[in-house]
């Protein structure tokens, strides 16, 4: 397992994001790249005011989900009440870049849209959308101030108005009690004069946070979805649709969508997968570790009670430096007596050779001194040994009982002076080395460091396990049962290996890698996770009820209880100007079925197999606004 | 007793340590009244860099007065305290041994606590606080014979040993292993005790080859 980049934290949410990201990419990667219809004309989105500017990420994400190849081809510009400059916002790989743009440079950017770099089907028109968000308004006149920013934008564009098709998209925050600002905007809109070609736009989309059936939106997410659907429908090579949406009227929209519940699927799989590890690495005390019968072997001692790494080193380095019995006899003596020096004790030898052995041995130890590189390699090797022999809890216990461990790894007897010189040589070497900090410090340091990193990891691990409790439960019982089964199938065949691999994890980076690997395995082993939303839904519903008609189910969702209109009006909204369903058409049984059942519905091919949206446009007359 | 280094003081200088070849005396220039410590190191060492190490050794061993004392168990560092009164007599003191490098440092000793403060030694152009003394040694190696037999049958036979003779005058401050001999694939160090012994015997058919491990000690 690789070490990976260092990460500071990991939560179950991170894994859910990872897994749902994988599933979202399926339509572009694993299912082959398919794209649907493309925008017909060059376009700009102006976000007027700081609140509208906040909508960039949501709006652009929605648009690029349908038009992924136009990330550089659509211009997003922000304009705030204060200051003269525009804000040019775009995506750079995965991050959002914001640049200040002087007014005089806006037209240059706009010219670039017509340069041919991004191949729009037609450059006869420029489509301009002005986004206004009233959520942060405190006073009515803020609406007028924001609207007036539009004139600044128009001037900056540098394109004659006759070539422009422009639309104002108003996100209208209304209160259920006193609704001063909402009412003010409604009154203003009711007086809007589309015939004033010079100062008016060609269409206004109004979306309220309170639906016709009095439901309050918790956020503007649905409104951004609708706005992006309308933008997509309006920038269309089907000129009839474009003409309808830029025909000088105020309109609102009804909306519903059915999408692949990637977040919920990821939630069920990740949460239940992580649940299987709750009894691992609990951080329980492992003080028994020194009493373990196999302790000596695990801590790396050889049959002589010396660290094997060191005894191997001694054998390698000192090999021919320890004198043979013949060589001992080459040592000097006080007299010409024929004594076999090799059979003397250490004391006798030193005495007869006038201290030569003590000096020789001292020099030998000096030559044995390990280099910095050698010590580093011992450290790596020893840490690997500790990790393979001891659990995280045991490594913590070793560090906590370091003094005892030190005694055990330095348990080499001192050589008595009565020992024979030939045996004493090697034994003295061992004894001197285990009592030399230069050799031993690195091993004790390794034990301490492994204990510390095990402690840190267990703390991070506990935090990670805790993080799964912060995830909301999925309300869809059918979904939960289905994906728990998927997970169980995976574990039935992989459980042993999964837990084996888990034991190798040493730090947070490896933990992330471990979980991502296993989630990837689950993903790759189950086609349903990369299927389009309708196939996935079909599999899941049929698992519960074989008789269910999935197309009918989805059709109901798009037109039934989940469908809401996002503006409350005095009278009925009447017949829609446009009924549209946006979905992936290629190879879609759903599309075929919906098309057959809905003759008057306009179908837009998004190329995105993850969702289907129903967007219905209604004209709003002046008397209906007030 | 604490021993610590303090910054050099231009008014408290011990410098220009010199040795005349053949003499057994070391001389240096000193600020009047300044006590000194003379330290002997293995030949050619960066002695000034090792002064902090010597401070720790002096703390363990105490300030050696009246003569040189080994500060690291025969591993080549010796020290001697030279109070100004002693220095004054001959502007120096007797050295310990040769084939080494000496360093002189000025110091002050607290009369009450006994704590020692050593001035950081400095070099001034041609005048240095250290000097290296080399030494030539002659070692005689010959085949050793013994007389065997009686009366008219007495004859001289090879004993199976080489006899090695060292110079008669002692080499004080000799560091064990500065000289060694190579024989049979190993290098055997010569200890100070062997030099004092004057004659040693090596049992071998091949002659031991002597080498010097000290740049200041030449074998002739």
C-alpha cells in the first residue's frame, strides 16, 4: 500500500462525496461520452448584485452538466452595486477563478464569443441573461438599483441591441407575512413595458421561493435548476422555442425532476460499509504485549537475544576483522615463550599482549560505526518489522513501556574476563554494541515514533468512525434495502481480503486510499451503480415489485405530486406557453415511452443519463402578478 | 566544578605557542597575570573546535595541576593547568609527549567555587595558540635466535619469533594504536605499555610490517 499524500482529516462524508462523484462521472466516462443538444448562439450570463453572483457555481454546474464542452464558451460576468469593474468568473479545472475586469475589456471578451473558437451553430444573435436575486434586499429601491446595473452591462457588451435576445431572470424572495419587497417587484413587473425596445428586455422569468401550492423553498437550488432549464431551452436551434421565450412577456415555470439519487446511494453504501469496521482498532490497552510468548521474535531478537538487524550487520562488517585462532597468535608477547595465545582468557591475553586486545577491540568498534544512511535504513526496516508484528494498540503499549522494552532488547550478557579470547571477541562485540547509544538509539526512537503515530492514527480513526453518525439517514426504504443488499453481496465474496487489507493501514492517507479502493471495487462490480437513472430506478423498483411499470412511475413523478409551479398568482396560470421534458434521448426507453404518451411536449436531449426534468413555462399577465 | 567557554578578550590573551625542535619545552606569550591550560591533542586535529569537548572532560576529571593528565582514558587528550606564577619562570612549561598538537588557552579560576572560565582561543596573523610537534621513531625488528645444546654442541637457532625493539626514551602522551604492525591479514596496535616494555616478541615466520597511524609520527 502506498503512503499517499498526507491528509489531515477524513470523514464518512468525504467518502460519500467520492463515491457519488464516481457515479456522476459514469455518463461521461464509463458509459461512453454522449452529449445532447448544444447551445445555438453565443451567450452571456450577467449576475447583477452580490447575491446573484453567489449563484454562479450552482447555475454553471447545471449548464455544464448538459453542455460540458462549453465551459470556455459561455461568459459569466458579475456586477456589483459598488465599484465600476465587472467580475469575470470561470472554472479552471476544479476551481473557480474570479478576475476583476474593467468595463472597457468586456466587449473584447464578447468579441471572442464570435471568433469561432467555440463553434456555435449561429452567430447571428447574442443571448444575454440577467440574473437578479432579491434575497438580500432590505429596501424596495434596491431592486431598482440592481435593475439599473443592466444598463451598464448592456453598454459594456458593445453589441447592437437588435442583435441581442435578452432575458431577465428574477429570483423573488417573498415572505408569507408582510411582503414589501415581493409586492414592490410584482408591481414593477406588472407595469413593465416591453414595447420600449431601447430599455426593455425580451423576456422576464420570475421564480418565487413560495410555490403556487404554498410550499417554501429551503434554498434556491430548484430555482437555479429551472433557470438553467429555461436558458437551455431558450438557446436552441429550434427557433420556435427560442421565439416563444423571447417574445416580450413575463413568465414563470413549473418544474419537477427525477434523478438518480447518487448522494443517497453513496450514503447507504458508505455508511453501512464503515459500520462493519466499528470493532476494529478500538484503542484498547495492550499491556499484555511484553508477556506474549512470541515477543522476542516480534521485536526482532535473534537466538542470542540481540536485534537481528544488528547481528546481521556485525556479521557483515566484522566478518574478517575478528581474528582467527592463528591470528590471535600474531599478537605481541612479553617474552619468547611459545604460548598458544588463542586459548587464553581475555584477562590473560590482555596481560600477555600488554593491552593489545583492548586497543584492537576499541579500534574495531570504531570501524563498525554505522553511517547516517545505514542508520536510516535500519529505522525503515525496523518500523516495518514493528508494523508487521504488532497491532496499533500493541505499538502504543510498547512505546508506553519503553524502559522495559529497552531492557529486553539490550539483554546481552557482559563478557567475563575469564572467557576464552576467541569466544570473547564476538560476544564482546555484541555486548558493546547493545550498550552503545549510537547503535541502539535508532531502534528505541523507532518504537517511540511508531507508538506516537499509532496513537495519532487511532484518534483520527475514532473521529472518522464518529463522523458516520453525523450523516442523515436515507428516507427511501426501497433504496436502502436494495443497496444494503448490493453491499452484502460484495462482502460475501470479499470480506476476508477487505479486513486483511485493513490491517495494513498505518495512517490517514492509507485509510483514505483503502476505502476508496474498496468503494471502487464495489462500484466496478455492480453495473447498476453506473447505469442511467431510469435503468437504476427500474432495477430497484422491480426488486421490490416485479409488476411495476418504471416508465409510468417516472412519468407520474414528472407530472404528478412532485410537480410545482413557482409563483403564486391571483388567477389560474392558464395553458402553458411551452411544456418541455429535458432528458437523455439516445438509447432511452423512457424517452420513447414519454414521447409516445405526450404529443404536445417538447423534448430536449441533454445527453445526461442521470436525470429527467419537466419544465413548463406559463405566461404571467399583469393582473395575475399583483 | 563548572568549566565553560567565554568570549575571547583582547586583554586576556595566551598566544604564539611554539616549540623548538629537540627541546622538551613549550613557550607562549601571555598577558601578565593570565593563567593557562595546555591541552594535548592527537596530531593535526582541529583543536580549537574541540575546546568545548575539553570543557566537559575537565569537569569530569578536574583541573590537572603539576603535570599532564589524560582526560579521556588514553584516547589522545591530555591537559595541564599552568598558573601564571609557574608560567612566569620560563615563559612556558615542559611538554608531555611528541607526535601531537598542543593548544594553549587562557583561563580564570574562581577561588571560591573553583569554577573555570576558558577564553575562546583566537588566531592572530602568524601567531597561533597551537602548534604541532612531529616525531621520528626508529623501530628495530630482527629475527630472534636462541642458543640450544650444551658445551661444544651449543648452537644458535631460530626461535620462531621476531624481536621488536622500541626507542629507549619514553614517548609520553602516546596514544595506543598510533603505531601498528601488519601481519597475517590483521593490523595489531602498539600500546604505550609495549613502548615501555622496550622489547616485544612476535611469533611468526613472516616479518611484521610497521605502519604509523599518526601523521605526526614518522617511522624510520
